[in-house]
C-alpha cells in the first residue's frame, strides 16, 4: 500500500473490541477519525466508542467485504485475531502492524526463534509438537521449567510450571486433554528474575522509532497488578533494556506500537520474554502521565502520520482493577473516595460481565517519583482486597 497519510474523517478499522480497542477508538475520534470495531461480543467495550460495529465471526465472508469497503486502514487490539484476515485486508488497505509481523508474534515458538536467531537474549527454550515430547524437552531445559501454549496465551493462561520430576507426567497428561486442533507448546527455563520490565516502542512508516521510558511490572497470579513508570532500575539497565527493545522492533520491521517485555536478573542479565504488537497494559499510564498516549501513537502509526512525543510529564504507578474489584470500587463510598484522592485517575472499562481475573479498569497515581506514586497504589491494593470481599449493594 502507499505511504499516503490516512486523513481525519476516514474510517479506521480495529479488529478486537476489548479495552485496548476502546482506548484506541477514543484517541482516534479525538483526532477526527471514525471507527469501525469488529468483535463478536456485542458487549465488548470498544463497540461503545465506535461509529460502526461488526459482531459476526471473523470468518464471515460478507462481513469481511463490508468491513473492507468501509475502512481506509486497519489495526488490531490484540495478537490473537486471525492473521489470514489481516492478510486478506492487506491486499486492500494498509494494515499495521502487518500480517507477517503478526504471524511471527502470535506463535511463541516462532517469536522466540526469531529473537534467538537475531542474537537477542531469550531464556533457553525448546518447541514441543506433541505431549509425548515433554519428557525429552525437560531433559534439555532442566528443572524448573515453564511449559506455555504456543498460541492463544494471555494473562498467564495456558502455562504449566514444572518444579519437580513428578510434575512432568502430570503436565503431559494435562496437555493431552487440550482439544484445540494441533496444539503446540514451548518449554522455557523458568528463571529467577529480580524484576520484570517493559518498553513501549513506536515505529512509524518511515522507520522512525521512538521509545517510552522503561517501566517495571509486578504480577500476581500471572496477571499484571502494578506498573511503575519509570522503572526503579539503574540508568544503565534501563538503557540496555531500551536498546534491546528497539532492536527487536527494528529487526521485525514492525510498524505500529510494540511492547517488549523483559526479565532483569540479580546477576544483571536481561532476557526478552515476549513482544506484544499493540499497546499494552503496562503502557496505560501514558494516557495520564505522557504528552501523547500509546493509543494516539497507534492511530498515528496506522495512518502514516508523524509520531508523537514520548515524553513523560509525571512519574506514575498504575494499578489494575481485576474481577470484582471494579464493582467494589464503583460503588458508593469507595467510588467517591477514589475520585477524591489527589493524583489518582480512575478508568473503568464498562464491562458488564465480571469474571475472576478479568481486567475491568485501572487507576493511575501520579507523584514526584514512581516509588512515591506506588505508596497510594499499594494502599489501594490493600483496600481492594477488603472491599471486594464485600458484595456490592
Ligand atoms: P501477559 O498477557 O500478561 O503478557 P502471557 O500469558 O502472554 O502474559 P508471559 O508474559 O510469557 O505470558 O508470562 C506471564 C508471566 O509469567 C510473566 O510476566 C512472568 O511473570 C512469568 N514468566 C513467563 N515466562 C517465564 C520464564 N521463562 N521464567 C520465569 N517467569 C516467567
Ligand atoms: Mg507477557
């Protein structure tokens, strides 16, 4: 496709309608674009921010035609949308990131092989094509190890740690029960890290690359709980992490917003864990603490417009509201209390169905340093535990 800028007034298509798609739509509409959201779930948050909503299955051919006739450029809000649909759309429109980048990223094995073959540091790994190969893979990788589904994993779902010999058969049995056509897995060395970092890299049509400050992520039960922006690591570690992230995106020739997740170990090594080809939960703080948010950058990149500044106005700490926590926060005194906290910005995604582990909203705290912002963030987490134990009125 040509490099002509897609101008405001045009309709941008977004595949997937979760909170990332919704925040993309809000940023795009502020810049004067119209939005077509395609997500099978009619309650998906992005539908409420869209000018055109599609809820058919992604395989529905008439909907593909209709969607393609309507939009001028396309992006996706998560990596598990069908790459063949992106490829089909690509013959007609600009799709950013491209389907070839998507194909590498949506398969953990291909992604790790890509990084490894380009000399970027990743933890030792082995591909597993069938459950019977697990025992041999464990021999190669050693224990502890982490078995992950090669495709369709998110928020730590589809992962099985192996911490002792006796778990190998147990995990192999679990893998045999998976009914998806031709499932595959990856076995990684389970490493002990000091902290998890992530870096948002924005790359434009002309190859220009901009990198947001390195942030630090804390997980609970495989789900992101808190992000500190910037990370509390040394300037040197941040610079190395930032360099690795930029290299990965340049090597991919990715155009759009990418989030590179890394592990930093006590002996000062960095490993790339994975790359998300889209805005990321750890970049939500950019909405409130940066001049241009990750979602606006996605709009700019998909439209072939100049990239925005990645400057951070204020250090921040972001806390996810997970499952019933959002209901607790939205009700009565808790809601008023949270809105009255200086330096706190509340985002609720308006999801109707609450499920344990589902991301329902987030709160960004801003202060003089990210550690200072983390203090009220920790207090909120402590209160959430108490609040969400009480059923909403
Ligand atoms: P998300 O959607 O949160 O990014 P995911 O399901 O795509 O998660 P990963 O990011 O690979 O999966 O793993 C989730 C978390 O599990 C990581 O953030 C990290 O805490 C832990 N983890 C993953 N791989 C390893 C590893 N090799 N060694 C140690 N911990 C790991
Ligand atoms: Mg991850």
